[in-house]
């Protein structure tokens, strides 16, 4: 019969560094006008241009979402009463890409658009990436190996697993600080296409995946 006191508690850990699977960019489209309708029309047109450009990359784009929209009046700072000087419009769009070659070209073309800001990219793994499972399995294997080594040092062997607790296996770099940030400049309408900027060379940021488990075992009574 195994002695109740012959128990062993260990922790297993794993740390993997892998290439990212997706990249997210944030796109802010802006417009302004002396009246609300002009600002809204310009914003609608520019937003459609951005959406069409992103969608033109087909399967390279895994997700495209609009996150927010606003039309805000700007009041005059001088004179009596409150008068609207101009209106400012803004739309926020988020795109996720899996083709990082297309990412560099797309971000450059977006940043070339008038009154368009691009933030990112934020590199990440998918939540269901098999890398997370691999890290968890390695953490369990390490816990078992460590427990066996302790048991061997005592001149005994493991008898049974009593408890296995998952401390957590997560991607520490998910949507972390962007590796680069781009903002558009104002261009003269009708600029010729051969003046387009060369695509950005974006190097994917390696992702670190951690996993930790606590394990408790019983041992055959050691001969001390």
C-alpha cells in the first residue's frame, strides 16, 4: 500500500517561439467639409475606396471589420454665439491578413490615400493554433520527466498521477505593440500612378507561447 505521505508535486513548463499566423492593421479614414453633407459624402467615398482596396487582395484578407463611425462639428473659436466652422468625419476599419507579402504592399497603398491613417501591424497566432496544444503537451511531458527524476533520486518510482492543473497556455505577444506605424500624407488629387511608394518590407514578429502545469504524483515508499 502506498504511503499517503509519499507524494510529489512538480511544475512543468514549455516556451515556444514561432512565426505569426495573422497580422492585423487598423485603418482610420477621415474627411472634413464646411457642411455636414459634404463631409459625409467625402467620408463615404473614401471609406468605399479603402474597403474596395482591401477586398481586392482576396484570400490574403481573412477578416475585414468596421469598428466605428463619427461626424463631429467643429465650432468657431471667436465671435458671438456658436457657429459651426466645419465638420469632421471618421471611420475606423480593421483588417486581418494571412499573406504577409501582400501585407507590405497593402499597407503602403493605404497610407498613400488622402486623409487615411494606418496603424500596425499587430502580429498574432490564431486562438485555435496547434502551437498552443504543442506547448501544453510539452509542459505535461516536462512535469512527468521532472517527477521521475525526483523519484529516481530517492531510489523509488512514481505510482500514480493524483492531480494535473493547467496554469495557462497563452500567446504572450497577441496583438502586442505594433512593430511599425504608418500615417498617410496629403497628396494632390489626380497624381500619376507611377509615383506610388514602394511596398514596405515588413518582417513578421516571432510569437512566444507559454504553457505551465502543476502535477501531483504518489510514489512507492522510498528507502531512505
